[in-house]
C-alpha cells in the first residue's frame, strides 16, 4: 500500500463539491448497494484520498475503501467528421458497516 493512503488529506467544501460530479444510477451500481457500495462519477484529477475525504465531509459517513476506474474516450465518427467521446472516471466507494447514503436526497 502506498504512503498516500496513510496520509490524511482534508479538502475544502468547494473542492469536495467539485470532485464529485454525480451519482451513477445503473444496474451494476444497484448491485453494489447490496455490498454497501455507492458509485459516483468524479473529476478526472481526483485522487482516492481526496474522494474519501470529500465523501466523508459531504455525507458525514465513514468510508471503508475507495476504488477508481478510468474510461478513455472512444474515437467515433459523427457524420463526415472524426470526433472523440468524453473521458470519464468513476469511484466505487465502500462504506463502513452501519453507514448508508440516500442517493435520492443527495445534493451533489
């Protein structure tokens, strides 16, 4: 495990709100809810310690672990022009036992 996971990072509320874009509502994300896991689309420059701190600050819950996934933008053809889809990053946040986040009332 890297040293950055042991170092406590504290982000400001404005940075925390900028890191978390929106919750992901999909079939895979709802299956993760059975394991007390919530999925968010996050900023491309967000790190795991920053995501952890942002979730704990905004929702006032204890985070067990954070896993991230980055999807590169595909090159696509739009009519006669070449284009590129947007790159995205998702964070799979596992909460501590007894903690929960109600996505329906989330204000991110």
